[in-house]
């Protein structure tokens, strides 16, 4: 649905109607092993709600933002990251990038009066995570969990995450 909306399919298209009916049945879950939506699903769902019919889904958008704020790791080595679900111990840069994409869409909703306030601490923790010593390899690349196994895709995720979090 996100690809359809981003490529110009109108929010009132029958395919979007059908997809929204389904997406509205998915609720965020409490953790990795519980049934329900995880960080990727909540983030993508939020982006679709924001692009399709935010006036109709503002309650779900706010619920998803609250879940994403709760799901961010707040302390320890993984502070500033997200995991697949609500975890207090670990995270990865891929989940983090998706969480930030969803939060950004909610925070920049149009019309402006629909914009959802995201806790400024969320953005601060992300900036600290991506700029702390050891989060990047010597050549500036990022991996899924810091500087281990760096890749082009995770380096792009790190750069875009810093841009999104730095815009606040």
C-alpha cells in the first residue's frame, strides 16, 4: 500500500480502501513473541495511515506513535534503538530506521493540525546512538548492530536516521 500511495495511487482507490480495512485490524503487540504487529509493521502501517486518510486514522496513528515511543530502548548499550518488538536489551539499525520513518510521517502530517508530537527524547536518544563511539566502523560505515558487519544499506539507514532525528 505504501508503494501504491507513493507512486500516485489516490487514497480513495478501491485497492487502498480494501487495504485500509485490513490494516485497521492489526494492533501493535507487546513484545517479540506475542502475536500482533512488530516495529516494521507498526512503522509501515503508520506511514500508510499518514499518506492515505490521516483524518480518519489519527487515533491509530497516535496509538502507533505511543507504541513506537515505548518500544525504543531507553538505557544501556542499545539505547536509542528499536528491536522487532518491545525490548529493553537489544536493538538493530534496520528496525530503528523503520521506526523513525513512521515517526517522521506522523510528526510531519498535513494538514499541520493533525501532526503528532513525538517526545523530543526519542530524537535525542537516536542522535546519541548513531554518534557514540563504536557505533560506526573506522571508515564511517554502520552495520545492523553498530559497527559489526557494516553494509551500504545500514550506512544509508544510519545517515537517514541522523537526518530524521537531527531535523528535530
